[in-house]
């Protein structure tokens, strides 16, 4: 019966995959071909017991002898001592869920969950660490999950415990803990938010939510709409990984994970809080276990008026996850997340003296189904299907400001007279155009749909070598305003090896091949090395492990919908006779943006594993960046004069480049009741090539006739906008038996930028010099929580504790001191 059911499922899946990519998609079924064998466990249903087989290791994979205990429903079932090589077994276990714990001298204890089926053997590895600083399993650094201690990749993890202690509404606040990351939010909550990692652009990071790519086409992602609701873990990789993830992983990968139900008795939690600025939040969650099924759901509603007029924000988020165990070795996880956000957009009120009446809505829906299978002791497989749908509407119902028509071509609308002062000391006073003339209401709409299926298989060749191969296919379509709709069918494949030598050297290397429906084929290699000059020791010595790391890779990012529809190739093809021009001059479609990322670092553990120091030097180069180039300049890029003359004004082409290099440091401390983490990064970024109008023909404010200004983009030789040289963060938590207090800080130095303003005559008199325009600032937050009763928790949070008056994005005042307080009540649970 299971074989017939699976066969019918496979036939339906094959029909679906053909609809999104033909035979190439159907080939992914090969990754699931071992599954009929996995269902053989069902044939043993008449058997009444199963077994657990496992190994206890240190953080580098060496065997560790210790005491292993099996618990069920919180009570010990059996206990044994692991052999010298770490091996252990438990026989004659009744089917069900168990917790396996391991303890060994000099190591931190560890517990893990496992499901045992009748007539089957469940396998488990328990990797113990020295000292209280956790060594996580990372999912973004390689194709197969990899213990952090055995990876050289610059990846960090924010756990559920840290998220709870921060008491934040939005995930973007947790991202401030990422070393070398500059987080910029315009205005208050809900304002457009950018994440710049190691000097890269904000759309250089692949975003995964439960493994489902969530980026818009071209890499953009609306971080302001992502609530902390139903997020258990945040992982950030600060390097390219297009080998595994294909396009968009140009400079990093950010992964969010939804929790799974973990209690036999259903757990229900209700949270309510409120604060100043008319802020309120309500959340309700449910989770638990029922035999082979685990389930979790969380829904929240948040509202605030923010601090300036016409800046209200509302967010409704719902998320869910259901897990199903098939036999002992197959796990199916179904996830869904829906985020619905409404935001009133007052524009840069410091630039105009009055708020605009615009607003925007965003709706993001993600669904994923993932099946993990341990086919044999050597072979693991994974198959995943995912879907992302995004809808965005920006509406300006009527022009705001005073009508002004100096040229008789129709009025534009001016803001009030204001004085704008930059952090560089320059200042201007005057009026700027707030709304331009045209038809109102003015509405901009965009939407994106992406669906994919992927598969991978990992085979353990020897105890020191794992090989992983995978493939994916994706169909995406999008629309951006009136620029038209695009459709692409993309596919990719990769191979990756993980190897180790002598419990000192750990290497991961791979090669990815992307076949994009727009630009064709791109090849991306990547390698990551970790070498222990001094290995961890369980004797608790003051000087612990010394780890040296090296990472190098290349990444790609596909052009956005706008980039494609306004590219030279597309514009020419849309003209009468344009196809002949394209053919005659060999005009190719716009290509991918590219990166080369490199870093070398050292990690040193001290004080018996209670202190860990890290330092890394990174050197990243970003080339073939898409920018708009005037038709008169296109021939400088090798475009035939006749082809350049055929487009009305200009086109998007791969033309600009920049680099970012710097030093990244961090420290992680665990001392008694104190947890502390902090980082500092020096980022030296520079534009190395640009053919945009701003770069080739800078403007000059008459007040400073000798200072060239890039009105819309930076000048060659200068820093990219919003990339400060100095960025740092800090988190200190004091933990008590019934509560905790956490202080979190984010520090940003001065950054280059532009006011982007035009005066009433379209002149540059409201522009300030680019260099150091954006101010340095610090955002200090304080949070606390106390358990008043085993089922009642009180919490409070103050963001911008010092009530600093600053604008993370110049012209858009950031939120002042924001206070929230509330209670969470939990019912049920084990």
C-alpha cells in the first residue's frame, strides 16, 4: 500500500514539475528514488520495539566516552556508558519520541530528540563542546548541515533564547548583532530597512525562511515587515554562497527558522503588550506533539502610530509548521508564513518640514514542504518544494505642498522652508520639491511569484569525506509598475565536498552551475578551510583552541524586473526594427552582477571555554553592477553608436563596480550569570568604476563651487552611500533564576550619502557634499523579563534608551525612546 501511494504521489509531482520546467525538473525525482525503501519500516509494524544507535563526539568529531541516558516523558528509561570511540546503543525501546542526553568530564552536557519506530534503528550523533559558549550546527555555510566548530565560514547564529531576551518586535533588531552589518531603517517602525553586510549592497543577501527563498527578483527584501513572530533562530553567513543557493547569494545568506512543537501536552501561549506612540501587540501560539506529528502555529497583530504625523504602521503575521515522521529515518516538514503590513509614508520630514500623505501595503506569503531521509548509514537525501508570492502597492492620493510652476510646464509641489545640516558640517536653507506634477492619485504596483523544487543527496565516502550533489529548478515571474512583466525558468546544479584530516583540518569546497532564463550560464566556485593550530582540550586550561580560517568564493545576483525591462537589450527589442539592431550588433541580454569574496581569520578560546575572541580580514570585490547609463555614454562601454542612438534616453547595463575590505573583530563571554557579546568592524569601501550621470557629470551647489556632488549615486573613488567606516554592536545579559536583564547596543559611524533633493527650479542648491553626510549614532536598548508565576511572565523593553535625536537615514528622523511592557501567559506543556 505505501508503495502504491508513493507511486501515485510521484506521478502527480512529475506532472507538476513538468509544468515549471520540463524534463529537467522531473530529473529531480532521482533524489527521492530511495524513498520506497524508507517505507520498509512500515512492513515491520508487527514488531513492538526499536533501537537507538549513536556516537558521542567532541566538537571536532573525535569519539568521547561518557554517560548516555535515554528519557521519555521526562523520566529515565535506560542509561549506558559510551565506548572509548563514543559509540553506544539502546535496544528494545518502545516506539515513540525520546530525549537522549550525554555527559562527559570537561564537556558541557547535551540533549537531543529522536524518534524510534518499531523494527527500526534510529541513529544520532551528540557533539559535546568545551565551555558554555555554544557551537551551533550551521545550515548556510555548506550544502549539508555542518557543526560550527568544523567550519571556517563566517556564520553567526541568534538563538531563541537571545531573541526572547531582546524582547524585540522586529527581526531586523536581532540582525544588528551581526558583525560588520550596518542596519539602516528609514523613520520609525515599518520604514524601509536595508541590511549592508561587509560593505555590500542591501540586496546582495539571499534570504531564506524555512529554506524557501524570500527575496524579490533581483535580491531585494522588505526586512521592515518581518516580525519576530514564530522565529526560533536567525543565522547569517557573511560571504558569498552561490554554489548552494544560486543567484542572490552574492555576499551573504540570512536564514530564519520556525520552531517545531516539542511538548506532549499542547502548549498555548498568549502575549499582550503596549507602549507609547499608540503601540499595541497581541500574539497567540499553539504547539505540541501527537505521536508521529509535531505542530506549531503563531499569529500576531502589531500597531503603532510612530512619532511623526502620517507614519502609522500595522503588521499581521501568521506562521505555522507541521512535522511528520515516516518510519525512523524520514522527516517531512510543512511550513507556511504570511506577513501583511500597512505603512503610512511621510517621506523625509526633515527635508520638507511637512509629511506627505502617501502609504504602502506589502503582502508576503511563503509555503514550503521539505522531506529529509536517512536512506542508509552513509546516504542522506532531501527534497524541497517552495512557493513565494509578494504584492506591493504604493499610493500617493494627492500632491502635498505648495504648487509652483516656474516654466509653464505644469506645477510641482514644494515643501516648507527648512535648514538641512549634514554631519560633515555643511548646511543649506531652502525649499525642495516634495511631490512632482502628474496624474493623481499616483499608484505604483509590483508583484512577484517564485516557485521551485530542489533536491540533494549527501554520501559519506569515508569517515573523513562527505560528497553532496544537488539540483534545483525555479519558475519566477514579476511585474514592476508599468515596465511590463517578465518570466524566467532557472535551474542549477552543484557538487560539494566536506573533508577532514587528523581532527585539525576541515575543508569544504564546491562548484555551482547556474542556468538563468535571462542571462544563461554562470559558474561559481567556493572553498572554506578551518585549521586548528591548537585543538580543544577538556582539561579546562586557560588557553584553549586556536582556529585559523580561510574563505574564498564567487557569487552572482540576477537582475531585477526593472533592471531587465529597462535594459539595453529589452529596450531595443521593443522598438520597430529593434530585433535586427540587436542581431546586427550582437547586443546580449543584461548579465548577472558578480562578486569575489575572501577572508582570513583566527579564533582563540580562553578561560576554559568561557571566552572566545575572533578577528578576520575580508576583501570583497563587486563587479558588473547594473546602473542606468545615458545613451551618449553607452559607446564608452563598447556599445555600437547606432545601437546606442536607437534607445530614447539610455538603458540599464552592467557597468559599475566597487570593493569593500576591512577588519572584523568580536568577543563572546560566558561568566557565571553574565552573557556578553560584542563586535567591531572597520569597513573601507570604494567605488572603482561608474558610468552613471552622477559619476560622469557631478553637480555643484553654488554655495560650494569647488566640491563635486553625486546627486543620485556616489562618485568614483568615494564610498558607496550608507557604508560607514566604523560599525559595532554589544549585548550584555544578566541572568537570574526567575528573570533576566539585557542591554543591547548598535553603533554606527558617519557615512556618505546624498539628500537627493531638487530645489524649485530643479537646481542643486539643496544638495550637500556627499562625504560624511550621514551622522554617527548609537542605539541603546534595555529589556527585562521576570517570571511572576510558572505560567506568567512579565516583560518590558525600552528602545533608544538615551532618547537620542538621530536619523539613521538622512532626512528621516529615527524613533525616539520607545517603551513597551506586557505579559505572556502559558497554558499546558510538559
